[in-house]
C-alpha cells in the first residue's frame, strides 16, 4: 500500500468511526430497529477490514 492509499484508508476509517459513534448516540434503550442493527454490523465489519489493512487490530 503506497502512502496515498494509506492516507485515503485512514481517512475512510476516521469517517466510519464517526458514523459508528453517531449511530451509538442514536441507539435507543429499547425496541432497536433491524435497520440499526444491520448498520452497526456493516460499520463494524468495514472498520475491522480497514484496521487490518492498516495493521491496527483494535476492537471497537
């Protein structure tokens, strides 16, 4: 991965982490909609994938 690709990947990771934080702020205490669960899973998978590419294996 060259420097430009790495920077773009880091920027994408930052955006996804902000989206995940926003989702968690909107998370209801009860009656979670299936769409929110799907969004959570998709964000977490993409974040994990990007972290592996960057060599950052931290959990969410």
